[in-house]
C-alpha cells in the first residue's frame, strides 16, 4: 500500500482557491475509481503557509498515462497552475507488520 501526496504551494492569498481546485481534480479521478483523497491546507497555523495538499492511498503505483487523465482535469489543472509557486508529488510505502516480516525486520 502506498501513500501519494500532492503538494501545491500557492501564491499568497490563493491557498483556499487552490484547495477547491484540488478537490475538484481529485473528484474527477475518484469517478474513474481512484481512492478518495483528503485535501488539507496549512494556513494560519504552525507550518509552511500557503500550502494545499491532496493525499490518498492506493495498492499499487501505476503510470498516469495522458490518455487516462480526465478532460476536466486539464482545464482545472491549468487554472490551478496559474495560482501556484510549485507543485510536487511524493510517494511513500506504508510500513505494515507483513512488510516488516517480508523484509526480515520484525
């Protein structure tokens, strides 16, 4: 199982608009069967300001072929990019008791 996190560093004053677009982008992928994403922001609390995150888990990591990108995502992504300073993706493998046994670390 993997955790995937999109990190959208918004321009000042744009984080809530970016979060709204991330919710819509994630919903388009969820309609195609991707697991539900959580979207959250770091705004007005400790941490890096003006950042919106989208995070979800999935069993495998597969390429996101351009032909499988929902058409609405292309429009929403272009709108979101205009409000960002950077847009990154992170991949993490969840540590489970079974994986620890597989790797001889138990």
